[in-house]
């Protein structure tokens, strides 16, 4: 039976969401419920091979397998409202390596090998980073009523049963695509992911290097640690000792790019940052109506320009060609997803955030992406960088 877990309150932009523990065949899953939007979310942790190191042909195959994994969400009547992947980068620290050395060190005085190993750890510590990729599936209870009734399980909310089944199927498809998948994450893992993204300075405490006496005695846990202060401003969001700023992909590449076109942005480690892509499945009938509307609008615009003696330029010809190609792909069986790309930078001060933001904008430009700050909506950008049920403030797709 699902049970609400007592958690510290979230900051105002994220408040109102509840964490629930749901029993599964393999243990327990953490589910985030957002009553305001009628949404439920669960998260997988995903890893893969060194994508940038394989040849372009294999990269193309891997990307097509990722597309196949997402396409199943675009079926008619799908309860999935959003699939969100986020790639978070932060300094890794060497605590795990030092702990390994302490555990395996011999009783004899440290020899040359141990001294050499410590020297290596000291040299790589300043540049060591951790990359964590999370894939969050968000189910709309409103859109999935019929599916929920078919999949209802004893003691589990119907919408949660649907969510767990969708996550199970996604995990199977991702593993078939050659990815390593862990989860769904439990409540403790979910809260840790949320907490370190809200304020990375608490990372050492969560990993045990700064545990209090109560935590070492088992009288408290990571789920007792919540943000103490949050403030939303026009140009950033502050949570405890961290300042966040988000940008959206205003312009994606307009020219043909290779499968690893975003590599420089994903590998950028100049600051703590999260790259997120929010994908919303589009049912076939919605895609068809959108194509008809766009084609009719373009044809009407061309006719009006010709009657008025205005030139029909390359922009209109290219737009009409894009609509035709989109229709051809739809007829050929391809699925559509609405998407938006976001980048959220995190720093300990506004000056550091300004520097990190300038670097990110420059790196993104090298990937043929134009970033624009989410002025006045940085809380939405921060929400999209977290494994929660609340993502964008409005839906991209109207079913």
C-alpha cells in the first residue's frame, strides 16, 4: 500500500508536492504526487557507454533506439504527460576513493604505492566531476482514467499503478537500447537528488562526511534535511546557500549536425549545472490537426502576399517544405514529441553565477544553440531540473 512519507517542506516554487512510498516487486519505489496539477512522477537513474567515443554510425543507431523508447508514449490514450531527462554535473570530491584506500590499506606503514595513490587523488580532486542522468516519467491522472481502471492494483492508487507500469516498460526499452538503468528511485534517493540540486553545498553532509551525531546514531536521516530559506527574484532563485539561474533553448541548430552535436555542452564542467529536456508526447490526432492548421495558415499567407504584390521569400518556402516533411514522417509511422531544452546553472554567489552563465551561453553557441534567460520564470527552470512531478508551468500539448 502506498504511504505518504513525512518530508521537509519544499521551497515556495515547488511546495505542495508529496512523496509517497509504494511497494513494488523489487522493493520500494518513490512517487512524487502534485495535487495541484493532478500529476504523479517516478524517476530512473540511467547510465551508458562513452557515447562520444564510438563511431558516428553507432551513435546514430543508439539515438534511434532512444527514439524508439520514447515513441511508445505517443500512442492514443497514453496517460504519460511528460518525460523529462536531466544531466547534472557537480564536483565529485575524492571521499569515496579515500574511504576505499582506508578500507584496503594494510596494517604496515604506508608504502610507495599508497603514497603514489594519494598523490594521484590530490592532483585530480580539483577537476573531478560527477555526471548523473535522471529520467522522470510524469503521468496525468486526468488523462489516464481509463488506463488506471484497467491497471488498478490492490492497495495502490490507480494512477500510481499506471505510472509504475509505464516506468517498468520504459526501463525495459532503455535496457534494450544498451543503457544501464537503476530504479525506480526510492524516496530517500529522490530526496537526496532534489536536495543536492537545490543546494550542492550540503553534498558532503548527505554523503556522511558531515553527518551529525543524531544521524550517525540513526535518530535522523537525509529525509529530515530540508531547505531553510528560498527567495524568487526576476533574474535568479536562491535556495539556502545556492543561487540558480535558468536558460531555455530559444533556437536549436538550423543546419545539419551530427549525433554528438551537444557533446561540448554536456561535457562542460565549469560550474554546477543541469541540462534538461522536457518531452511531451503528442497523440496522432493532435499532430494531424496541427499539421492541417499550419499548412492552411501558410497557404493563406502565400495567397495574401501574392494578391498584395509582396514577395514570397525563402522563409515561407522553407516553412512549407518543413510542414510537408513533417506530414510525410507522420504518415510513415513516426511519432511526435513537443520538447523544450533548459539549462540551469548553480553557484554560491551572484557574481559566480554571472561568470558561469556567460560561459554556458558561449559553449551553447558553439553547439548552434541560442540560450535565453528565463527572466521572471527561473523557478520553472529550477523545477524542470528536479525529479519532481511539477515541471513546466503550462503544457506544450493540448490534447
